[in-house]
C-alpha cells in the first residue's frame, strides 16, 4: 500500500521534499487510529441526540453590532 502511495506522490511531483512525503505517509498511517474513530463517535453521538430528541445547541447568541473605532 505504501509503495502505491509513494509512486503516486512521486509521479505527480506535488511533494518535492522527502520530509513532506514522510509526513504524508505518517498521517495516512495515524488517521485510522485517531481522526476516523473520533468522526464515527461524533456521528453516533449526533444521531443518538437526534433520535431521542435531546436538546443541545449553541445557546443564546446576543448581537452586539459593530464597535466604533477610536
């Protein structure tokens, strides 16, 4: 898998530095263990709140208008 990603990265010449390619590969390896589970948890939480009609939100927002420049 990493070989396919490396060939794709080098064929399009988007990332010139080796450091950039290594960071890209590290992010691809870490993503399934950090970002994706968080997104699944947030989706489940949101659907749970919607299904059981649990009120949640941003609260009351008070408009203040534009401040005058001094």
